[in-house]
C-alpha cells in the first residue's frame, strides 16, 4: 500500500514515535509453549505537536489500541528486551520512555479505556474521581493530598466539566453507559494531565450521548489522541489523522481530505463517513 505523507507541523513536540515496532508472543494453550510472535506494529513514525488533536483510524485489529497503550506506557512488553529488542523509541515532551522514568511520564498522560468499567471500581462516582487526584498528589508529595476541602472542590469542578453535576454520590455500576464514559473521563481530568488518549470513545454510545461526548472532548484544550473506526467521529474531531492498517501507517495528513477518498478507504477496510455515502 502507498504511504501518503501530510504536511509537518512546526511547533513544540508533545509526542514523538520513532521507527516503532511491536509484537506479541502467541501462546500454545495445549502444551503451554509459544507459537512464536505476532507483529502488531511495524516501523511507526509520527510526531504530535502540543495542543494538537489527532485521530488514529483503522479497522478492527489494525494496531490502534496497541499503539496508544504503548504511548501511554501501559504495555509491559515494551520493556521486555527479549520480546521487543530494537523496537524503536517513544518520546513524551522530549523524554524517551524507559523503565526508569515511566511512572513520571504516566502522570503526564491520561488514558481513557474503551470500556469505562475498566476504570470505575469504587462505591461512588466521587471516590472514583478523587482516587486519581489523590494518587497523583501523593506521588508528587503534594500536601493537598490530605486537604479534604481541596479534593472535594476539585472533584466537584471536574464533574461539572463533564456534565455529571449532582452525580457524585451515585454508584458507578448503576450509571447509564454514557454517564460511565463521562465518569471515566472525569477520573483522568481530575489531575489535569498534559496529554489525553481515548480508545474508541464513541463505541456503544447512543446518538445523543455520542454527540455530547464528542462536543465535550473537542472543547478540552489538551493534546489529544483518539483511536476510532468511527469515520464521522474522526471527521468532526480532528484536522489531522493517521490511518493504520496491518500495523503500518498508510496515511498521515488532512482528515477531511482523506475521508472523502472512497477507494483509499475501502482498500484499507474503512467506509466513507455517513454524510458522504450518498453524495
């Protein structure tokens, strides 16, 4: 497949992925041995400027989630030299991710998982949102971690920001799916990370909640990466997108330009956005 390169943006670099490849071990369940390696990503190169919003687009299994998890430092395999020797480099604000600095770098990145139940585990929305904030403050030896008034005020402000006012005492398990998505986002926003990464943010949302969620994340003044195979979300969300297929970047450039290219999208297992299918 042809690789199409868009224009480079010249500004402060928040994320840099340099010649990055990644593979998983495939296990044989019958004899507990290894079948070999599954290549998930191959020779990934791109940069994200501070404040930029980018959609990572691709069909299921293309490698989108694997890429984002590695950028967030959430894949232990990244640090396994036997598994991923010479796999390339990932930089966050100029610092290469490694085993020594990973915990510090993770504090600069907020990751919202596709399934909000992966992030909500407390008995109230307040406790879930407060958990990330208190943990962040403790790691930074900030005395406000013990300031109940500060924690309460910050949690309430964050819940208001995501339109969950007066939901602080609700049990997360009983929230609607859309509300769970918002609560999961709030757990990240509470400690104000520099970078937000969202994995399939529109999945399983009804049209109204989807629109509300998109408008909310678009309004956040953060460097943001989202992975999606929702073409309409990508079109609305970002000026720039990366398209990944079979673990490789096949496009890096204007979202609105490429999402009108029916032949290219079909070649890479994608469809036109709904607005262009009958035009």
